[in-house]
């Protein structure tokens, strides 16, 4: 989801100027980032969790030259969908397949 999409959703949900909705969307993104930096995770109940995971030091290959390159240890943010979100996604996929089968 982009900031523009989030702003559009806010505009459709609440009557406010577009500039205010843009600032609100930016504030939401900034709050999520701040929470991840502070605690290493951000959770929205019944939706998801963003969790910081460490990545180990490793050796990779340069795709152009085939040369081995050392990659430093680091961190990345992983998305873990909640069980209810997974169930909703599976239900939506099944519904889309049934609809496609009826049309096809």
C-alpha cells in the first residue's frame, strides 16, 4: 500500500481536505516506523505484525562476474499475517476461483 492509497482511503472514510489526509497518512507511517525502531515490532490485532529479524553474515555471488562477495550481518523487517487475515485471504481466493469457473 502506498501513502497515496492510504491518503485516498482516509479521504473516502472521513471528510477532510486532501492535504490534511496526506499529513495524517504520513503521521501514521511515521508512528509505525517509530514503534518498530523503539521495540523491534509493530502489531495491528487481527491483521498483522511487523517484526525485525536479524540477517546473518554470509557470502554471496556477484551475478555479473560470478565473484564471491562478503555480505555483512544486518536486519530486515518481516511481515507476519494474523490467522484471521490468512483465513480471509484464503476465502477470497476460493471465491475468485469459483467466480472465474462460472464465467469461464
